[in-house]
């Protein structure tokens, strides 16, 4: 598939399951994959598989093979070819360059340790530092205003940096209000998007070719995805994706954020939780029908 984005219009319903091959699939992934497959089937639509392997240090061919084996065992059939993000780094960079040309992103240089120290010092003196919907501190904004000479000097060094979206400029560049349509297990209908709650999000790092936000938004548009079915843990992040869709003139899918499968302690399942890995459950003798029952399908 060439990296040419097309508007979806009134095309056939298109769904995608998009795991990262950095661990074993667990029951939460099974719920998402099965929902995507079922919704594609009942709508007469298509099901695509995308492997989100941007993190080339943690994603492995072993985990990729395990994902394919788990999906086959569950009886989930998807179209070929499988899209691997690691094969399309130049595509993501082209989109970033468009935003750089419009001066909607800026290079940032603070390390995680420096941000942490800044936040702690502020909170000792002035109270809570603003945080994003996931609870992480928002990135300080003074680097938005670095002089061009200082910015160029720092970019020319070997220090690591990231390109961040200037949220203030980005919101000023689009018509408001910004919304999306959701049909899932949380809030439904027309949802008011609040990307500013995330602050100046990372779109690209010097040691990684794209952020999740940038890559997933571009890939959904490129692949003609009309329905994004994923967990409620990504509900609020949709605001950032909608902002990028408008800034880059991309198509807008319908979203369906489904309930999460939680561990016994109430936390979201992790790929490090071996006892809920599909391969471990299969070895214990469970069948695909058992998995459907466990996830409530």
C-alpha cells in the first residue's frame, strides 16, 4: 500500500485491530479484537490488522508471531497485507514537516528528570501543577518562545529533543468547537473534545520516528478506517487525534470506546500479566468459546 491518504466519504465500513508487538495479547486485547471482528461482520465491513511497532527496541518478531497465532486461534480473519508502522517512518515525518512549516510545533529539550524537578519545586511553593487526563504533569511551555538562534543552536548539538504540538497555536488554527461522535460504553453521542487538557503533546522524538498520537491518526486516515473501536482508556486521547485530523485535513471516523477488562485488583490488564495472556490461557486448556465467555461476548 502506498502512503497516500484518501478521504473515506461513504466508503465500506472499515475497522482495524491495532496491537503493539511488545508483549503477549491478553483478555483485554481479545475483547477489542473480537468486537472489531463482530462489528465488521454485522455491518458488512472490512477488518484490517495493523501492528503498531514504532518502538523498535521493545517490539519483536517473536511477539508479532504470537499475535498472529492468537488471532488465528480466536478465529479472527483480517485482510492482508498487515500494516507495520516500522515500514512507514518517512510517511510520519512528512506530516510532521507540514506542521513544522506552519510553526504549529516546536522542539523541546527538557528531560523527564528536569520536568519532574520543575514540577516538584513548583508544588512545594505554589500548589498543584496542572496534569493531563492520565495524571501526568503538563509539559512547561516556555520553550514555545525560544529565539530562533537559540533553538537552532540547541538542535545542532547532540542532545536529545522532541517536537511538541504548540497547543495554543494549534487551537487558534482550527474552527471550534471540536467534537467527535462516540457509540461506545462510556459517554455517547457528540462529544466535546478538549485537547488542551493534554498540554503540548509530543509528536516526534529524536530517538523515535513518531508518537502514538501522530502515527495512529495518520494510519487510520491512510487505511480508510471509518470506525475506531478501542478501549475506554483512550477515550480522552481522542481529543488530540481529532485536533490532528483537522490540522492535517484527514477524515473523521466514528469512535466506539468499549469497556475494559480489569485485573482482580481493579487495574487495567498489562502485557506483563502472564496469567491473563491468551497463550497461557490456551495452554491451560481454555477454548476460544471460553475466551468469549470470559470477556462477556
